[in-house]
């Protein structure tokens, strides 16, 4: 009986010990980072500007697991269109700090607000959100509609999603869910990203870059905190408020997306009939770096308004 309890204790502790033994994001790891850093209220935030020193500002918010490098090709394209483009790493990802605690929309909106204030951004902006970033920018837009020139949603969360059976389970089971996440998410994430190696990507070594996130302490807990806090409800009220405030919205969907289903297009049409919506054929959830030209083409009119 004692041996059984000892083995059980080891099994239970193992995922937490493995997470605790990972290296922290620190100055050594940040030496290879492009861009700059800003100390905000919840931690250090990594950011990078693209484009010239003049022109309208576009701010890009990435999704649940892939940091700001996911915006590289699109940011370069927007810069060529005349935008000054700001990309940054959400807390818990990339080169930014990994504060503990809940990660609800208010948590991420505060990071965005503080970063823009630190960068002296006062004029209207074009705000872009990809995947979970779509939920974050939607929350921001519903609270501060006057600050937006355009809202661009790229395969946005907040209108229904399917991240797989493991995620559906871990968000409902409390402490046991935390254990399951630490024990099995890395394997699930590696399997999902390995499937992307065959894709034609505009970001070199995209799979390795994604999987590198698993090496740093705090990434998996951050993903779990965001699943519980930000991806747990549809944003019908927020979208209706954006429609009421007449914020110009462009939503870009991937026809073959198995993470954010295209059925979200219909929901958005109900909540905001003024939203312009585009569908990219033969594209999956990776459209930001597999169909960059098509995404930029869908945004071709942004500079005209």
C-alpha cells in the first residue's frame, strides 16, 4: 500500500515538477529577440515596429499559442501599404513575461492599452486580431470604439471554436484539469504543429518556432489560463456594441479552418450586419502565414477609408 501511494504521488507530481524545471524567460534568452521591451504593470512586454516613422498605425494581436512572429509577413505587407505596424508578444508567450493568474479579456486589454500609451499612440488605429487575438481586439473595440479607424478580425475567436477534446476536458475539471494540461498538452501541441510541416509557409521554420514555446516555463499554464478566461464564451454583446458604435469591421475567414469554423461568419452577420466579411478558399487556420497575399488583398481598401 505504501509503495502504491508513493508511486501515485510521483505520478501526480511529475507534470508539475517538469514544468518547474523549465528555464524562465530571462535576459539571456531575450538576447536573440528582435525589437524592444517595455516594462508594463504585469511584466516585461516584447514588441517590434515595422514600416516608416510616419503613416497610420496598425497594431497586431496574435493568438493563443503562436507569438508575434506570426505577424511577420503580414506586418511587412502592411508596412508596404504605408502603415506603421506594431506587433507584440502577449503575456505568457514569446519573449514577454509570464505572470501567474487568470487571463481574461481585461487582462490582455490592459496590456494593449499600456503598451500603446508607452509608445505614444494617440491617434485612431487599425487594430488587427488573429485567432484568440480576435477576441482580445473585439473586447478592446467594444470598450474604446472611438480609438479605432478599422477593426480587422482574422479567423477570430469569440464566435465559436474547437481546440480538441483535451482542451474541452481540462477547462472543466479544476485541479485535475490543470494536471491533465501539464501532463498531456505538450504531446498534443507537438502532434498538431507537426502536421503543419507539409504546408507552404511564409515563415521559415514555423513549426520549430512554435514548438520552442514549450521549452519555457509558464507557457502551458498561460495557454490554460487563456482557455479558461478568454476563450470561454461567445462575444455577442461586444460585437453588437461595436456595430452600435459604427466601427468599420473586416472579418477574414479560412474556408477549411478546423479550429475557428467558418460558421462564425453567420454569427457575426447576425450581430453586426455592417461588418464586411471575406473568405479565403483552400486555407486553414494557418492562413496568416500560408495565404499571406490573399489576406493582404482582402485588406486592400484599408488605406482608402
